C-alpha cells in the first residue's frame, strides 16, 4: 500500500526566491512532481530583488519530506533556510498545561484559595471523605497511566517516550468530554509495583485509564485494580477498542442486512485488544468465532497455550479448525484484524462470504490493502484517517468516562460497554448510513454526549447534582 501525503508529516520550509518571474510556481510544481502536497504558501518578507516565503507541504513520511526539500532546493534561484517539522513544533514544550479556575488577584483571593481558608475545606473532607468529589478536582479527574511497554505500534519504548502519547490522550479527554486528565508514566514494568502505585495515587482521581501496557500483564493489572479500587478502571487498548469495533460492526451489519447472531467472525490478534473485542462480541450475541495469532488459529489441542489463549480456545472455534488465518477466512462474514500489516491479500478476502465486512485495524499499515479488500468486501474499515470508516478509540473513551464520572460509578461493566457501542452506532442515522459511513466523525457534535448518556444510564446513575454549600456555611 503506497502511503499518501499526510499532515502528520507536514513541514514548513522557509526559503528565499528571486522577486518576480515564475520561481514560485516552479516550487509548487517541484513539490507536486515529488509526490508532495502544498497546503500553504506565505510571503513573510518582500524586497525589490528577493522574496522570503514559507512553503508548507505534506509528505508521506520523514524520508519523503527530505526529498521534497531537495526538490525545492533544485529549483534555480531558491535558497533553503530553516525547515520545521510541524508535528514536532506542536509538541514543543508539551501539549497540555494546568490553569487555575479562579483568579488570584489580591490577598483575599489568596486567603480563600490557599491558607488559611483552605484549612476549613480540608477539615470538612476529613470529617466526610465523600466531600472530596464535591470540593476538589477529584470528581472530574482521570489518571492516564502507562509503563511505556506497548506504545502505539512502537513497542516497549519506555515511560519517557510514552509521555507524548499520554499528553495527547489527556488533551482529547479535555477537548471531547471536559475531563481533566493527568498523564502518569511509571518507571517500572512490574505488575505488582504498578498496582501499588496506582492504588496509592487513586484518592486524587475519579477514574483510572490504563494505556499502552503490554499483554498479558495488562490483564492482571486491570483485574487487581478493579478489585482493589472504588473508582472505575478502564484499559482503553482493550475496552475502548472493543466498544468502537462493536459499534462499527452493528452499523456494517445494517448496511449488508445481516444479523449479528448469524454471522461467522474471524479475528486476527489475541492480545489485549483482540481478547477484549472477542469478549464483547460474544456478549453482543456473536455465536460463531475463530481467533488466530502468530501461531495460527487457536484451538484446544494447540501446544503451549497461556491461560488467556486457553480461554479463547475453550470459547471459540467450535469446529476445532487447526489451520492458518487464510484458511479460516474462507466462508467468513466478518474479518477483524488487530494484529500485523500485510498478512492478507485481496485474493484471501475473495474467499469470504458475499457482502463481507473487513475491519483491518493494524496501524499504520493494515492487515490487507483497503483498496484490494474493497474489490471483494461490501464494507471496509481501517484505523487510518486517510480512508473511509476510521475506527478510532477517541470515538469512545471520552464519552465512556464522562458517563462514569457523572454517575459517580465505582466500576466498568460489560453492560456499560454494550450500551456505549449501541449509542455509538445510533449516532449514524438511517439516512446517513452507507458502506463508507458506518461510524460518525470524532467531531460529530453528539457522539460523546450520546455515549456518555448511555453509559450513565447503564450504571443506573443520574446526572450530576447542582453545587451546594457545605453544612457549616451560613446562608
């Protein structure tokens, strides 16, 4: 699959060219002939003989960006100055900050926000710990916790390198759900230590979002924290992915006119995301499933099964098929991939049933080329933003946590996840639904609100109450 120019690899090149003539148009032509896309061209200084211009263009990757610069350098009369990577500029100094809700303008403000006035609030919470939700940031705060062991598709790159992702996650929480999220990158990959650390910091938060922690440790960490804490713990790589996949599948099945209880689903990937997807599909009514990993299709007689794979073997693959992924795909209605790039071809998709559904979610390179899959499947989705039907966790996790926090929930249940998936699917109306629009845009004005309401209702909770004064405050 040939990568297309993307804003993720956008650069701004400051250069000088002769005033007048056709040099500017030659610059644009040079970029386009090199496979780039000019998105902005700004004159930043002008003289009688020379112009200073900032040329912004999108490339396919870092190496391609370098070729675009050289293509511009080769235009006669062009002098290249500074080259800026726009993505790195956006991360310069971090992407989030803390700000106070109330101004500190004078001594009175200082006395109420801090000492001595704050002591009264501390004593009120000491007398009634539940007041921490009402009188502190706790009620609207989520800890985004990682150990850096499974960051995006980059692998075990450690906690410092994971921080840009956790900052981005915190920014998305704020943008789409108004939640104050705090990135916590832990310098340990010991499951027991991670559990102890999260337990220790939990009093300051109303929810824990586990992120980019490798399997199978993530299962153990989440299970222990859910048992020990009185606030919801949600591993987004598992459950966020599962919810958005199920929501998309509901709508894909609407497009092809098939019922979820009658389709045969083949899943590639048995890690954190794959296992969570499988469990949610089974809860949603899928009856015929088959799961493959790097060792082939999982079945009870396969040697060396871990406890997690043993569970999969006992709950899937009723036919006891023991071959590979390609063989399992023949006659399937749905393929869901959360595994590795380019493991299938269009010819493999052609063996599936008529009106097949393909979710090839490995990122940035899917399990099968979307264009090839589209020649044989009725609905194709990926995790990429440059193809239709992007299946992205950001459609889910802000609304899920908004619902959990509003309901003051202490847990996350499978019923809440099913409710969130149905709500996500319901954002797409019958008039809007088609094979290239099975999930709404993350910027849809209702998607996060509808997911939040569905989760809150599934908890049996209610909308947050209005603010009230503490009992010792005079009327």
